[in-house]
């Protein structure tokens, strides 16, 4: 039967140390003696006190903890490097403060120069704008002067032409009438002569008014009645035409045929013939009337009594009682 070369061994081989050829070295022991208190104290090992672990939750006094730590046995020694480090830090701080102050001064100078440069630019722009405005105003004034001169020149030419025509008419023996002379006068001449018209087309010195504002009957008192119960806001009725009054309270024929069907008129006639929708009694003091109503309900105001509280009757009784 073939064997598997990778199969573990079935028997466990145990190596036994080789025996020495000589006898073992004898162990010499002192004779037994009782243990003294001093030996017990010398062999006593104090418990381990840790600053990080206390699994048994023992209450350890501070003096024992300090004694176990051994701080009291150490001597405090200050290294010379601390003084050197402090001096170096102080000098570095002073130099940093000086550098920051110098940098701040330089930055402020740059900001001041930038501000002055912008202000100078604004002043230059304002000066240019003022110069441009002055030039435009001067150009506008010159244009107005030229326009005024053109108007004056035109007027002078017209006056010269009129004088020439007048001289020609005089030479021909014609004479202007008073109406033409007054019409052709200048406004300043009319004012100086007292011929200026105040009312436009009327006579001189006459103030004209619009005649439509006079003889008007309707004003603030229209619509207000003397009686407090009456308030006539409207001067006439809303529906004054007869066709409107005849169709206002009467529905048209075949209007509701699409909603209520074809026999809507027959149903309406049946409802009219019944006494269901007729009032049992009329208003107190109103006369009964038959037939359909062709207008809205109207109420009549009762005449007020001359003595509503009966003072006259009371005074009459008092006078009769005295007699």
C-alpha cells in the first residue's frame, strides 16, 4: 500500500536529554533556624503605588503616594537654557513689534497717497466738467444772442417795410383809418394809451365772465329736502320710458324653456291660478286692489299729528278744572 509523504507521523518522538556522566552537584543548605522579626522586616516588600492605576480601589494617603513617587528626594535644578530662551523670545518679540510698526506706517503712507491721487482725479474731473458746462452755457448764450438778434433784425425789417408802405400810401394820398391804426399799434403803445383790453374781445376796461355760470337753478340745495325723513338723491326716476316699465316686472315668454322644459309657461299659469302665492291679507291701511302690479310697492307717509304727546288736551283739562 503506498504511503502519503505529506501524512503526519502517527508516533510522537520525544527527545530525552542526555544523562551527564558525573554526579549532580550537591546543594548546601544551612541548618534550619527560626525567622526573626528583623528578617521579616528585611524581606517585606511594600505594595506598588501607581499614579495611574488603582484596580483595588484602595485609599492611599498623600504622604505614602509622595514617598512612593520619590519627589522629595529630587533636587530642583533650573537649566541655563531657560534664561537664554526667555531672552531670545523677548528680543524676537521686540523685533517683530518694530517690523509690524514699520509695515503699518508704510501701508498708511500708501493709503494716503492713493487717497490723494483719487481726490486729485476727482478734482480734475470736476474742473473739466465745469469747463465743459461753462463752454456749453456760453455756446447756449451765444446761440440765444444770435436768435435774439435775428428776431430783432426781422422786426426791424418788418417795421422798415411797414414804414415804406405807409410812406408810399401817404405819397399816393391815402390815409389810414382810426381802426386800422389802433389795430396796428404795439402792445406797449396800447398800454401807455390805456387801450389794452382786459376781457379779451370786450371793450377796454371791461371784465367779461362766462354767462353759462349765471341763472343756474341746480346747486348744493338740489337733492336735499327740508324734511329729515326725505332725501331726494335723484332728480328723476331711473326707468322713465314706458317700454322699460312694461317689461321690468314681467318675464319674457319662453325665457326659461331650456332650464324648466317646454311646458314652463303652462306650469307658470297653473301656479298663478292657485291661491298658494296670494297674500291672505294686505297691509294695514292699504286699499285692496285686484290685478297684476305694474310697478314697485309704494308706501304713503302718515300725516303727523299736531299734538303727538297730548299737551294741548292736558292744558285744556287743567283750565277747565280751575274754572
